[in-house]
C-alpha cells in the first residue's frame, strides 16, 4: 500500500532500490501508483502519442485520448531531416532492396554497401581515416569507452556529459574523475595529479551540451590533452550539422577538425535517423569493430536508416541542410525569451534552456503549456540537478516565425503567472 506521505515523496531515486520486505518488482508497483495518482511528477508525457510525422505543428494524442495540435519545440530533429523527402525516398529504396531489418550483427551478415558508404562519408566529414557506425547512439558511447578503457586507465569527464558516457565509464572499470561543467582550471588540477606511470588517459566531453546547449571549450581541453598526454573523445550528438563554420561540429567550431582522437556523434538528432558513430584512425576503428561489445553483440542498423542517412550526409557535406536558417530562428527565439526576462543560460546551438529552478512550478508549467498548444521538453533530475530544473526548447528549421511568436507569447504569459518573470 502506498501511504499519503510516500505518494508525496516523488523523488526519482526513491524508486530505484528494493525496500526491506519488498520483492524485486515492488518498486515498479510503487512508482506506478504515484504516476496514476494525479500528483504531477514531470512524467505526464508518458503515454502521449504523435499522430503523424514530426513537423512544426504536430498533432499529439494525450493519454486520455484527446488529440490536439502543438507547436513542436521538443524534437531533436533540428533540421527536419527525419521527414526530408529525399531522405525518405532513399530509405524507401533501401527498404525495397534490403528489407526493414538486418537480422545479424555487423561483423556477420549485418552490413551492406549502404553501411560502408555511410561510414566512409562520416570519416570524410570529420577528415578522419575511418568510421564505425553503431545501431544505437547510447550504445556508441557505452561501446567505445568500455572497449578502450579498463581498470588501469583513467577517464576525466565534464560533469554535464551525457548519461551514456558515464554508463560507459562505469562499465569500463577505469578510474573516473569529474570536473565541474567547463571548468578548465579544475580539469588541469585533476590532470596535474595523475601519476606519471598512469598512461591510459582519456578526456571526454560533450561537444554541445545536451541540457544547456553551450559548446565545450575544446580548444583549451585539446591544449591540456597535449600537455598531459591524454586522448580526447568528443560526443557531438547535438553539434553535428549545426555548429562550426560548415556544420562539422564543435571541433570545427574550435579549428580542430581532424585533430580529435575519437569523434563520436549520434545519427538520431540533427541527422534525424538512428544510431551513432565514432570517426577515428583506421587502427582504432578496426579495434572497435572487435572489442566494442555494443557493436559486436548487437544487430546492425537497419539498411533503410543507413540509406536515408547517406542522403543526409550528402546534404551535410555541402552544408545544405538548412543550418543557417535554423540558427537564425534559434537566435530569434532566444532574443524574444531574453527580452521577456527569462534566464536562458548561454546556449550556442539549437537547444534553448528556459530556467525554472522550482520543480513544482516546472511540472505544472509543462503540463499547462502542452494544454495550451506548446510542446517543450521538461528537464530535471536525473538529467540535471533538481535546483537547476528547466524547460528545454529545441528549435526546428521549419518552424515559422509566427509559430515561434505564438509559442513565446504563451510561455511568457505562463511565466508571468508563475512568477518566473515579472
Ligand atoms: C549527448 C548525447 N549523447 C548520446 C545520446 C544517446 O543517443 P541516442 O538517443 O541516439 O541513443 C544522447 C541522446 O539523448 C545525447 O544527448
């Protein structure tokens, strides 16, 4: 039985462990009772369904069956490539030719010429020797890190790195150090204390931070890596196609294209498909094909996705995917929100955080915005610290200025009602 006080105690971490006298599944029952109790938890989106392709105004069906239109500010398909007609055509062609699933891991019968073309395109995009494509973005980080690092090694992470990076680090068994978000002095303090004989050293950072939208100080990280003999891995999930002079990501932004050891990224966000990649030297890519267990032991990316992604990279290679339009609209959104008094952090990408700092207000705000026709993401623990909870707006290239204005107007009205802004 869930008591009143337990119902109100809705912290995420209260449902992780099995309680005394509870069987293994008891926690699932407890959390479900809270979710269905009517108390807002921030998970009200659970059960929501899209009624068609993601587009600037999307129809969603709520849990109660009611369908309504929302201005879509919650998709990572920033460049609308998931619905690009050329991409869909290429995916359809691959579907006809290879079927919808691969039925085997890449090292067996799971790889086609489309997969190899995609890997070559990504390698060229980063000016690297080779590239390996994984069937999942999350699995890319877990696989790459746990293949290369072990007990004798040390990994140094930015505190705001994605969960999949930390999970990969834990699985690797390596010593894990963390520096406060983008605090380069702190990073150097950690590096300066590593014993001389500990030579397996890896610094990992998101290229564009997924919850704040800011770009890593890669230039400084790279200099320190040179000074202290570390390898560098960048996860550019939210940077690919969006930041850098031609959309080649955070390394290009800092003039380091071709110099980062492990160029990881996701094919699920800007590219609009699924999967992840690591562009690196030939040796490292070959090593990963054998030792990255999320590659070796996991069925390959479906050929239709690989086919669609080849079309995506044809656009990205020429910087013809609409990056400039996306950034222009993002700047417009940011300016409106800032002028209206919101704290929007320091985003340099298509991600715009709107800081709320109060979880109770956040849950209500999120729910009411959705009812009013604005779909945004809700972000709190475990994605960020509870006291830094926020709404997270993702710009999409195809959003119109009128839709942006309308969304800002609604967010501003609600922000005032809840005392977030004056
Ligand atoms: C920075 C970062 N890395 C990795 C991932 C995992 O990618 P995917 O969703 O494609 O598994 C995400 C997505 O949430 C991300 O934001």
